[in-house]
């Protein structure tokens, strides 16, 4: 697995804020929105196929999100902190803008990319306050990952589906034994996906604050704070998006759910080590589409797919426009 990319983070413009520590509440709100929208993807397909109980999924997701954030979250955190220079006040605008748009998409039951919302807001605030401070080269690296993540997940799913299918069929299990094996595999793969979520996405929550008070450059403390907010979103509001991917886009059986989660988890974890934050939503949708292609494109619901794609396009645009407007008026 590739080593984490070292990124020189851009320090905040100012150490303090006219609002004190209240800007951190914007990050906590964003973490909650991320947990509500993204975290369901790691167990959503398993729950939708009725192989894993929702309560079990919530507990395992919460535990492994924290582990992933603390162990592997530094790379994405430093990448986002280096996209543009932020003060604590502008960081508040960035996180609130991204969180507001993600919350809207969650209400619409669309799995969207929190990464796209955050980067769009960072770009909007940066253009309003200090256009010369926007690092376009690094932004291109992140945008490239947005495109490659669903494609990579789809390719991995198209490889894993026949390979794992032959391996499972070769065991010659009874229906009861097969169900038990798939349930255990879904629990393991979901936990793996939750770990990847924490490692890759905690940077979305606290990346704009990295290097500032109260934790400075202590990545693990920032990761714990961000993971706590994500966990709150999982516990309180993660049902709404879960069935959009698991049922509405493609009808998934338990085996397909296993392949989807393994594919998105692998994609997201690799990009976490590269240091590029992406959304589990884009990856899992790519994986589900890959499975749909294997089983025949007629199994894909085009209306749901169009809605998801429109959410991916509108999320960075809306969050960027909102952040630009707020920064131009308030700062």
C-alpha cells in the first residue's frame, strides 16, 4: 500500500477568532452531516438486504470510524488544510456552508460527497477573501480523485464479483450455512468500510482547522474530535440515505452488498493513504454500478442514478456559492 503523501499545510491567517472557539461548532455540524449522509454507505447495502441489523451497523460503524480517523486520518486532514489559507472565522463559514448543503441533500435522500461540499466551500471562501492563496494544483489533485474514485470502485467490483462468487459457490454450502457466511462477511466488510471512512473523511470535518487552536498540529486530537462528530451523525440520523443506494439504485442481494462494500472500502482506504479525501458515497455508488453492469444495465434505476449524479454536481457548486457570499458579506 502506498505511503501517505506529505503535504505542507497552509497555516491559518490568524490564530484567533472574533468568535472564540465557536467556529469549531461548524466543524462539528459538518461531521454530524457527514455521518448522517456518508457513514450509512458502509453498512447500508447490508442493512438493505436484511442481513445485518441497523443497530449492529451503527455500533460497528461508530467504533471503526474512530479507529480509522485516529490511525489513518492525518493525510487527508493536511491536504485540505493546504488548499487555501483560512482563519478560524473563514473556517466556520466553510464548514457551515458545506454542512448546510450536505444536510439539504440528506433531506432529499441523496448520497452526496461531503468532500466535494468542503472543497467547494474552501474554494468559494478563498476566492472571496484571498484568490492568490488558493492552491490550484492541489485542488486539481483532489478533483481528479472525485472522478477516479467511482470508476476505480466500479472496476474493483467487476473483478471481485465473479472471483468471490466462484469461491463462495465452490464451498458447496447449504442455504443456512451460506447465509451465515455472508452475514459474517458483511459484518467484517462493513467494519473495514467504516475504518476507511474514518481514515479518509475525518479531514473533511477538521481539515480547515488543522494547525490552529486548540490542538495546533496534533493530528490525533483533531481526528478524535472529528470522529466524535461523525459518530453522532451515524447514531442520530443515518437511516435516511441508507436505502437509496441499497434499494433504489440497484436491487442488491447479500452477496452483491458484500462486493459493493469491499470495493468502496478498498478504494477509499487507498486514497486515504495517498492523502486525498473522497466520499464513500461516490465510491459505493460506483461499486453498485459495477455490479449492475455485471448483472445487466437494465437492473440500474436511471432516475435514481440521475438524481445522484445531479447531487454530485450541485453539491460543490452550491457550497462554493454559499461560502463565497457569506465570506464576502461577513468577513
